[in-house]
C-alpha cells in the first residue's frame, strides 16, 4: 500500500492538488500566527492553555 501511495504522489495530478492545499495551509498559518488571530479567540476570556 505504501508503494502505491508513493507512486501516486509522483503524478502531476497529485502534485497539482497538493500545491493548492499547501498554499491554503500557508495562508491560514500566516493569518493565524503573523496577524495574531489565535489570540483574538480568547479576547474576552483569559486562555489557560500553553499554546496561546
């Protein structure tokens, strides 16, 4: 099964789909971390988790 998946990951179709996903994840990550959007979720309450 792993060999089949690795072979599929070499196809141009898979690479094109993954490029879109990668771009979206990068944009979401930038929005959340660079612009501080993870903090705004806890604006009215103090967050007690260690990731804030």
